[in-house]
């Protein structure tokens, strides 16, 4: 996955991952996603959920395990079905730029030995207090899937990955809201 080292993540961090993707990259199979979701929580509460391995395991679609390896590194196992193909990805994610509770930039990679599939992700999340007390979480992500799963093509992969991105944020919203009501 290509990225621009000269783009400072802190300058519009939610745009940094998608800024790293060009239209040429889209043709090469790199998919970009970006949006803003509003969540009823304060930034510190939401930040704690976003960096907690148990919460991540509960929120990431198909996550079988998420383990904190160090303060900035996580190991994960994720199994997902894409079309008629099932991939069991084992990989790691690193928080490459962290400014709690304002923003985080994460780079991740995973591999499925059965299908020869590689997953590369560059993602950024920025949390801002909204006027109504909720948090606006702006995110962007550049996702590249190659090998067996990548051969399916971005036309078929984009909706599947997009649904997983949407499900992740809905799951985060549900977990944070449940914690707040407890």
C-alpha cells in the first residue's frame, strides 16, 4: 500500500488515510472509506473503548481474538467470508501516531496462509466534541486485499468491506452506550 510520508496525520487526521489513496490506487485494488459517526459518549470514554482489546474483539466483525502486545501493538485473528471464500487472517496492528483522546493513526497487516490473502490497512480516527455533547468520530481508511481474496476484485469486495466498516462503528456505538447505561 502506498502512502505519502509528507502528509502530516495531525493536519486533518481523518483525511490522512484517504489522502494516501489516489485514483490510481483505486484501480490497483486499494479501497478507501471515510465518514463521520456521532456517538453518545465523551471523548475519554470513547477513546478507552477504541483502544481496549476486549472491546475491539467484540466490535470488529469476524474477530476471534485481539490481544494487546505492547502499548501500541495488537495481534489479531479475524475470519470473514467473502463471496464463496473464507479467509482466516492472522496479523498485527500498530498505533503509529497516538494523541489521546483526540486522534489515532493505525497501520495493520494480516495474512491468510490457506488462500494466500494479504490485508493491508491504514486508518485514522479523529474524535471531536459536538455542540450537543456527543462525539463526532471522523474516520478514513485505505484497505488493500491481495492474493486469493484480492482476486475477487474491488467491485465485489468494496460492499463487503464497507458493511464491515459500518458494522464496526455500530458495534462501538452499542458497546459505549451499554457501558454508559450500566
